[in-house]
C-alpha cells in the first residue's frame, strides 16, 4: 500500500514512455502502466532488475516529484 501521493520517475519504457518505474518518498518502487490502473508495488530486487533491461530508459536525477493523479495515461496499443 502506497503511503505517499508524490512520486519520483526513475525510468520509462523505450517503446511506451507512459509506462514508468517510480519511487515514493519512502523509497518504495512502483510501476505505472500508463493505462489508468493502480500503481503496482514491487520488491527492490525486481525493480533493480527491470532497470537493467535494455528497453528501459533512465531519467535524469534532477527530475521533479509528481503527484500521483498527474501521471500520464497513454492511448491503448495493440
């Protein structure tokens, strides 16, 4: 369960930039699918593995924190 409504975007998927890997203020990793569904919490080891995948693009360390309700929602892809 997420305790913070502000999130820091760490990386996005190369082919679907609305899909984000984020952290909350407590350091919990969450995945945003970009389709309006709830955030998916994940263990630290899984998040770090996802970050090593070639399809993930790291975002700069100087990005601002975003309110959960302002995360992007992309169009459906087949």
